[in-house]
């Protein structure tokens, strides 16, 4: 039997020890794979955010943060951020560069039937992008059941609800069961015509309604919470922003600023994930080396026996490296269900979707093999340097 074949069979000689080694290595490799994928997903999220908002200028009521004001707490004539301001924006000299102007009203809603429940009602022009308030920044809401609002819905009693809102407030076990579903706002029933999803529960807890329906039911007057201006090209963003910043009572937040804010938050998350991955990899590497040192140290006597019967140093090295690779390879296979379980837990608890790519997992598995080989070399080289008598007496 060849040295490599003997090395591949060695793990079955002590099944308990091999099982412990494989289980520990599987846990380390699997968790590391999930952390790396989380870092990559964060990077993709930032790139997507940059692509979506780079030509958007967001207007807020001066001094407002995040979602801005929610109601007409001033007389209509004193409002700085209102429909009148919207008309003024449409008349600015740089309007020839503006592709589209969108108006939104945000209103927090407490559901009395669910303790401590928070949701957001958003009024918008039918046909405008549904921008949900996500965990970090605004996220485009994608309709997953039913239909989107159309210009024909202007002023109608219809609504689109988030996936979480549909599940927890409308008790919809099946996201496609829209028939007869009603959402009540301020005592007024609205027919649910669609369900959207952003990929996270915070963003999936909104209700979108036509803006005129919103005004009729919640009576905010001419108050607005957001005005978004889409510029026709990146080259014109600065010129349009300069015009918008001259308006009274308005703060203009450019896409550059939005991305910078999101980058800071996502960057912190990404850095924490990367550092956590590297720390786990370092700890895992030390663990692998330590386990393999202990495992192979028991074989020094066996190395002496092999040398006594004429085995060359090259054959001894091949045999025990083959054993180390076999153990680490089994651990890589065991890491697959570990990483799948960890990704499933994140999906169910945090609504984070992670897809473990074969390239990422292969690189991590190769790292485990490298650490396994490194941990095996010390006892192997030590054993080969001893005479057969010394090695057989060494325990």
C-alpha cells in the first residue's frame, strides 16, 4: 500500500479523535465562510446604493433629519416645505436639467392592535418609485405580489403594503393572498393591491398610498416631507443643487452626501465583519495547528517504526501530510451544513440573505488545508530527525 493511501486511511484508526478534529475544523471553516460572505454582501449593497442615488437630489425641510416633518404643525401660509415650494422648484431656471420631481409625505403610524408596533405610511404620486426607509438609507421597494400603483390609482382608496406589514398586521400567511385584504388608515378602509419587499424587516413595514388619498384621509394640508429631484445626468447635479439650495426653508441633500452617509455606516459594518472574519481565521488557524500538532505528536512512535522497517523520510512525510489533508478535507465538507445553518439563522432572524459562493468557500477550505499541513509538519519533522530507537521511545 502506498504512503498516500496509508495516510488517507489513518483517520479511521482512531475514530473518536478524528471526529473531534473534523467537528472543530468544520465549525471554524463554516462560520468563517459566512462572515466573509457577509462582508461581500455589504460591499455589494453599497455599490447598489451608489448606482441608485447618484443622480438624485433629496430636499428636506430645513433642519429636518431622516424622514423630516410629519404634519402641518404650522398654518398653511407659514409652511416653508409645502406644495407651494414644490411649484417653485418646478419653475427654477435649471429645470431644463431636471428629469423628474417627486413629492412624498411620511407619517408614523402606531398600530393599536399590536403593542409597540411601528409602521410608516407614505403618500406618493402613483408611478413614482417606492422608496422605503431601510436600515441604513432609502431602499427601492420591489413589488413581489399584486401590482404597483398606476396613474389610474390617483385619489383611489388603494394601498401597497410591505411584506412584514402583510404578515404581522394583515395576518397574511401567503403573500399572494390579496383578495379582499383591507388596511385601515384613520378609520378609512383601503384595498390592498400589492405587496413589496426590500429584503429587511425595517423597510418592509410601510404602507404606500396615492398622495391625494393620503391628504384626504390623514389631512396634512399642503405639508410635504420629502421632495426628490432626479437630474438627467451626473454632470448637471451640481448646477441643479446650487439652484435648490437658494430656496427658503429647504435643505438639499445631494446623492454624494447620501452615499457618504451610507458609506460611513456600511463601511463600519463591513469593517467589523472583515475584522471579525480575520480574527476568526487567525483563531481557527491557531486551533487547526494546535490540533494537528497534538494529533501528529502521537505518531512519532509510529514514525520510528516506519523508519526501522526501511521507510524513507519522503514516504513518512507523504503519509502524514495525506492524513492531515484528509482530516481537513472532511472538515471542509462538514463546514457546508454549518455555513448553511448559520446563513439560515441570519435569514430568519435578521432577514439577511447570504449566498455562499463556491469560489469563496474553496478559498477558505484551501486556507484550512494550509493550516492543517503547517500543524502537521512540526511533529513529522521532529520524528524524522530522531533515530528509530529514539522515536520509538518518545511518547
